[in-house]
C-alpha cells in the first residue's frame, strides 16, 4: 500500500507540474441552464445539454412515470431480464429517425463505441480514423487488435491515399469519424466519406453524439447533406441534446443482431434504467415537434461568433484555441470571476499546444448573456 501511494503521488506531482491534474468540482445545474458552484450562481457555457431537455417538464414526467411502473433499475443485463419494454420502443424510434432497419441501445456512448468496433473488426482488419476522433472511438479501435491508421482531420485526399496503399491487404475495413467534432465543433464531410467508403469497400461509421437534436433540422449531421450520405453505422448518445443518458447504434438488422449477440459492453453490463429510456423518448418527441427550438443553440453560437469576429460555426460548439495550458486555465478563471463558467480543455483531451476554451451554446441562453460573455472575453484580451 505504501508503494501504491508513492506511485500515485509521483504521477500526480508530475501532472500538477504541467498543469494537468484534474479536480472534480460539485456543480448543481439549474433548470434554466445556469449552475451553482461553491454557493455562487454562474452562467454556464460548457454544458452539452444543448436543448436544456434534462430539465424539461415533459422529459422529467416521462422519467417519473417509467420509474413508477418499471422501477429505478433494469435489474440485469439485457440478455437476462434487463430488456424492459421501453428499450425496444426506443430502438424502434431511433431507427426510424436515422433511416435504418434497427438499432441497439447501450449504457453509455463510450460503451457503445467499445462494443461496436471490436464486434465488427478484428486483428486481420484495418480501421481508418480521423485524427480528431473522440477518445472512445480510438479506444474501441485499439481493442480490435487490427491495423489502425489516422488520416489528417477532414482531409479526404489523405484518407484516399491511405486506403489506396493499405486497403487491399486486409479482408475488412472501417472508416470512422465524428459527425460533429466535439472539441472543434466542425462538420465531417459525410457525403465524400460515404462515397469513398462505397468505392473502396469500407464500412463508414459516424459518431453523431453532438449532432442529433441540434443540426440537420434536429435529425443530426447526416441530414445536413442533400442527398443523404450512405452511412451504414450511425452511432450517437442520449446524453447530449436528448438530456438523458445512454448510447445507441443504428444499422441494418443483421448488423444489430450481431452486435446484440457479441458486443461485450452490452452483454456484460446491466441494461439502461427505464427512466433514461423514457426520458430519451420524450426528448425525441420534442425534437421532432419543435424544429425552431432545435435551431436556437446554433443561432446563439452564431451570434457569439459574430460578436468576436470568429468563423461561422457549424454546430453549437465554438472553441477559442489558446495553446498554452496555464494561460488557458488563467483565462477560464478570469471568465468565472466575471460570472461565466467555461472549462479549459487541456491535453490529453486535445493535442499538445492546442489547449482551448470550449464554448457550448444551449437553447435557453439569453442574448444579453452572450453579449456580456463576448465583452468579458475582449476585456481580458482573450480576443481583442
């Protein structure tokens, strides 16, 4: 035990010296999107609850009713007795929205990706990933034991070059990308990716965690293109714009049947609680019925970008890249002092030298607060 503590302390000391030690702070989120930290109310611009649906009365009521009928937990894995009726209903709904034959719901988005990728690819196969893919896509790919190649971010020429040089050496291949990239907020060229995948017999997988509910009329990143790109593996989460918890994959019925049979992160864990499934279903109703409401996060992000002379955003995510870690955290502290909560994003979440302030905009943000935030940014010299 002494050596374990020494090991942990040495690791922490090294991280602290680089400004990379994390501290988890208690944060109470309020119905309108603000938060309370250490007794102080702050305007939050670092939450992924883009439509504020986690506090929507209809979503809360659906969760309460599901808890009353089915209990607080699923009680077992889905293959035992945990496959409660709401999961099948949610899967059918997700498949309809994404235009696929079937869907499978997992416990989290991370569990979804570490379940899908190793189920479909193995040691003899090859995976091509955008270099800015989310960490769980990298983790799932690492678990396959196959060859992994990263193409430069959204660089279709580089992807094609890697495919030409390597695809023929492997029986199966996947191309994996975020739909909306979580740290930069930009859109993947899904139309070109779909064409390249089809022409080279690769299976395209898109992670739409930050797309569903807020882009493409609320339907997600695929719906930002006309015609719709061919994406046989459409993954996403229930925990961002839907305000709930969990992950999903939408695909053909044979693929979903295989995933339900072999995905270890589905088979060997307790199923998603009924309240989360019910909340997600209620959130999907709101998203389909209130398209104008779904536009608000991007409208707010666009206002913010205009005020600071930044490029027009493609999503509710707007980064300001600072570079230096210490300076990033100093700026975050200065903004918090002014009443705005923006968490500094540091390595290894982002690459060395790209530490940033990552601003996320939600439906309930007020224009006057966005203008005040922009003024604070200018005041502190973050952007002049």
